[in-house]
């Protein structure tokens, strides 16, 4: 159980960093703030979902 909790936290942090990077890239390239938030949201949800799938496969037992 401890392994799973730590993995979920790490996956969420990685997804958050990637989402922030996507927002930053979108703003730097001259996109609107609304479009940047949308891009960041999509990046966060997709990375978190992918991480959850990987966590499920890696979980012992």
C-alpha cells in the first residue's frame, strides 16, 4: 500500500510539472491564456491517466 501511495504522488507531481511546462510553452509561443490553460489541463489529465495505468500494472499483488 505504501508503494502505491508514493507512486501516485510521484505520478501526480510529474503530471503537474508537464502541465506547467505545456502552459508555459503555450504562453511563450503567443497563445491566449485560455488556450494555455486548456492545453495544460489536457496535458495534466492525460499524464495522470497514463500514470495511473502504469501504477496499476506495476503494483505488487
